[in-house]
């Protein structure tokens, strides 16, 4: 799949006979030394210009900074595509909350909202969450703005206030979120979050506590590192205990028993105290979510003054990459069936381990050529392919042969299987094309045509006596170009990158 929304298409013409490593080094050099040009809506816009998105029009202004690449992702809703790995994570979390938390009527306590529009107001995204006007998270450099008042949500927390104001006291929100970010295997301008919120009344929080009737939710005191100025210490500690217990049960459900967990104090503008959960997975501590006791000012402004709440947020991609061993976040946007079919399981809790494949899309080409009447063996062709294609070509299978009834000459015809990079001899021009999708390098070469003729093989012209059919074909599939992505997620010559602390779900 295409690596970046900011990288321009590069067309490089080289001979196929060159070493694949030369092609790769040339591309990497070009990528490092050039500034990719993105299709960005201009800062200076004509009067009356609008952005059309999800059936609505938004006037552009000097805040508009959307790219066409990002706009193309809006509405994809990977988390709602059945059997997508992000859908699997969402469904597993939903199933856990539905089973573990049941209301008095026997129905699930938590309601789920996974179709909310990603277009929100700046008030929803920032002000409702008590994020100061001068907070760096508001910068144009970090967010995608439709205009000065509307944007693509940077977190699912943008819906907290509205749902609380509607009278809900326990809910999950799932959706795509948008942040301008660096380009690597762990970051992408669009990812998916799952948000959880639960409110408690005095009776609900202190039920079952000895002498709980005498305990209070609120008091007027000073803020400390352990509590808000309006919360009692008893209420804060019970909220913290319930929150951590809830999330410990969740990750145990996802990862299994025996998981080592630790909590790290942190800061979020809309919770206090705040924590990050880290898990010890295969000997490495990984941050998986952020959480905390909700700021009472936020809860009060939404009309729930007599309740206290907690909230958490986690990244679906982060969990899926850990659980399914997916090395690159860009793979989630792949429409390649080789990727998607790995997650078509009958049970959402079934263990799945991602089997590496190329990021490049499958290519389908046809190849056919006449065989010499004598002195030919299949290995002659295999050696020829190795000589010209090197390690680009991963597999060659002969499917069928055809012998001309009059000329008594044999032809091989081919339909390549889905491949990383395909070499094909055109039946009309015998030009070889190698598609390096990462840089969109198009590589023509007449070498194979000359080599075919030198080996006694000749390209088969389109036959009037018998059209080329896909049933009578030789299958050719090709491999990675100089190993740009290894099975552990690292690039050749470059170690796999660990998760960045800056990629927190609640940045």
C-alpha cells in the first residue's frame, strides 16, 4: 500500500537487469532529499470556496488545511467493516463490556456509539474538554481543520460532553480520529480510538461499603496530586480502584491471564488524577491506554452535577498490532485479500497471528511465448528469469501448454498470481515492466525480450486461431524489492521502531 499521504509519485526508468538494491537505494535517496508535495487545500482561498464532506458544505478560511489524501479516508470506517482486524478488537471490547456490566433490567449497562460523524466543532474537540485556548494541541500543525470552527476530531473524547448532556452515564465511543503526524510504521494521520465513560451516583459508588451512608462524593478543599478540589479522598480512591479494576479485566480478556500490568501517573487536561496502563508483552513494556477520574467541571457543565465519573481511551491499531503481530500501521488500510482474509474467523476471540506479505498491491499481467522445437528444458527459462529478474521474482509455476495444430510449435501462456512485483512479457511489445509500488517507480526494459530471442524463445503474437485464455496459463509471482519490509516490521538495514511515547491515545 502507499506509504504516505505526503509523498509524491516518483517515476524512475531503469533497466531491469540492474540490481534491485540499486533501485531501492535510489528511491531511498530520492525520498530523503526531496520534500514531498501534498495536495493541500490552499491557505488563501477564493471567496465562497467550500469543502464538501459527508454531504455537507463547510466554508474555507485561513484555517483550512485538509489534504485530499486525508479527505479520501473519511467515511471508510474500518472499525465497522466486518472481519477487519480493527472490527475484531472493537467487537471483543464490546462483548466484554456487555457480559461483565449488566443493568438492573438485565440489559447491557454500556451503550455503544460507533457511527458518530468525525466532523466536530472546535468547541467539542477542545473547549468542552477544558483544553486551554493556548494549549499546543490546538495547533494547525497537529490537526486537520475544515475552517476556524470545524475540524476532523483529534480524539473520540470530543463526544463526551454531548453524550453526558443527553443523560447517558455509561457508554463506549468508537471512531476514526485525525492528527497530523510523522511518517513511519507506527504513525498514520488517521487511526481509531475507543473511548469509555462511566458515571456514579453516591449510592452506586458507596454501595457495599461499610458505613457508606456517611461518606460523601464532594467537598470543598484544595487540589493535590492525588485528587481534585471538589472530590473527597474516599470517592477519588474508590473511583481509581474501580477504573483500574475495569481496565485490568479488559486487557486480561484481550491478552489472557498472567499479564503483568503497571500504572504510570500522567497528565490529561480532562482527567485528574490520570494514569497510563503499560503491559509487559514478550518482555517489553508497552503503553496501551490512558485514563483518569473525569474533571468535575466537565461533568457539571454537562448537567450531571450529582455524579462523579471516570474515562479511558485506547487506540485500536495499537492493540491490534500487539495482539495480531501486525508490523506496520499502514497495513490496516490495505484492501488486499491476502491481508483481510487472515482475519475472517468464526470466533472473534480466536487467536490470529499475521502472516507477513508485501505492502505492495497485487498485479495481474499476461505472459506468453513460443518454445523452440528442440534443446529446451524448463530450467532454461527459470535460469533466464533469475538472470533478468534476480530476487524480484519469487515463484514461477507452469500451469498449461498449448501446441499449435498447424505450425506444431508450442506456446506457454501465463496469468501471474497476485504479487509484490511482477515481471511480464507483453504479447505485443515484449517489454518488461517492474512496478515498485512504494515509490511508484515504473521500470521498463527490453532485456528480457532480447534474452528470450537469444535463448531460442520468442514472444507469442496474439493468436487468431486460439485466443489466450486465463485457464491455459503459467503463473508468475514476484517478491519484495531488496527486502524493503521484513517479517519483523523493520526495513532492511534499519531496526524495527518501538512505539513512541508521543503516540499516546490521549495525546
